């Protein structure tokens, strides 16, 4: 393993922070996010900081990719970069002039399908390949959208994706993941760290769909590659809080007959702020939870056995359930 991922982190962080500083005046002028039914902010705030994150991650990966793997693997990462760019464009348009939900979904589906087609290997060899690819597209499409759904308070994406990407980078350096996914994870980690100071509560800049959609795509690809390399349990554990909050919320809203594609404030992390927990309190709990999930994911890779895997999954599910339960209950008022 080369030291490229260790170089990618500060390189992407510096690029991301520099781009944020350069772009912020334009975003203030053309991309103000005004409060709506889903918002946790009360004043217009510029969005679109994800442009810096995506550009920095792609640039750092591109500059350091030479010699990291064979030509086919490099082509796969190039497809990932093109797919992320395509989703960033869709997100940028949607940030400025909201698109119909059906059009967004079709465009996202086409991009995810193109990326899935570029990924080799089999995760479910017992079923026909077209069915496996179809399921992978659905899973990728859901992860792209849930990443967008969960980016509803300051630092939420940072609290989720920084531990996840750091875990993937560390696991890769320990030999648990192929070099190219490790480089992508390190680049995305650095880009998010460069963006984080500007999104710290109370945020001066939001990620926007231009960032959340391609970040969701890149992380979905990373998790898919991890699962293909024998780390299915790790690929479930690392994003387990996002998966649980978004999926349970969607099912509950659908059961109540609500229009699930419309803006809302019924995710568990949003209920937590309504129930008296500060935004910093919410994201701190999510960050600490994700550190624990990352540790459990590492255990399943470093000590692969059924008892360890089942135990880690049970502990992870219990920890997520405990946090969700805490978020959904009103906090006692002091004094």
C-alpha cells in the first residue's frame, strides 16, 4: 500500500477549504437556501458548498490515482468521477430551481445504473446477474437519496461521513480494502474536513444537493466495493444509523399516507431538535455512535467469524435503536 491516501487527506482538505472561500460570495448571491418545511434554520443561508467538496475529492483522487491499481480499476474510478459530476450538476440545478421529483429520480437512476454497470464482481452469485444488478441500482438509488434526506441540520453529513470514510481509509491501510477505494475514501474524508468549519453550527454555508447527492453516490460505491471484497457486515454497520433513520421514517410516513417525496421534519434527528436537544447535541451523538459502528465494522474484518459478525451486528443495531429512541422522546425541561 502506498502513502497516497495519507497525502490525499490534507490535499483534498486544502482544496475544499480554498474553494469554499473562493465560491462563497457567488453562493451568497445566487444560491440562498430559504427556510421551508424541512429546514432547521430560520434565516436564508447560502447553499452549494458541496461544489467544493466534490471538486476537491475528484481532484485529489485524480492527481494521486497513477500507479494505484490496474487499468480496469482506474476506469471504474473514472466512471465514478463522471457519475458524481453528473449528480452534482443535477443537484446544482435543483438547488437553484427545484426539479420535479419524478425527473430527479429518473436522472439519478440512470447515473446509478451506469456506475453499477462499471463495477465488476458478484455479491449474490446465487441469483441471476441482471437481478443482482437491478437490486444494486435500487440500493444505490436509495442511498443517494437517504444521504440527501439526512442532510437536514448543520454538520450532520460531517458527523456521518467523516467517521465512515476514516474507517474505510484505516481499514484499507491495514490491508482490508483495495487501494483505489481507499484513495477515494481518503480524498472524500479530506474534502469533508475542509468543508466542516464552514458548516459548523450555526452554519455559514450548507452542503446543498450539489454535494449530498454525489457524496451519497461515492459512499454507496465504497460500501458496495467493501461488500464485494468480503466485508458485507462492515458495509451494513458503517452507515447503519443513516439507513435506520431514513428507512424507518420513510415507512412511517408512507403508513400515515403522507407524500413521502415532499419536504418534512419527521426524521429522528429532526425530532430530537423539536424535543429540546441542540443541533450540536444531535450531531455529537451521531458522531460518537458512528465511531462505535466503525469499531464494530473493523472487528468483523479483522476477526472474521460468525460469532464476531453476529455479535457486532447485534451491538450495532442496539446502539442505533438506543440513539433513535433518545431522539424521539422529549427532553425534560430544566428549572
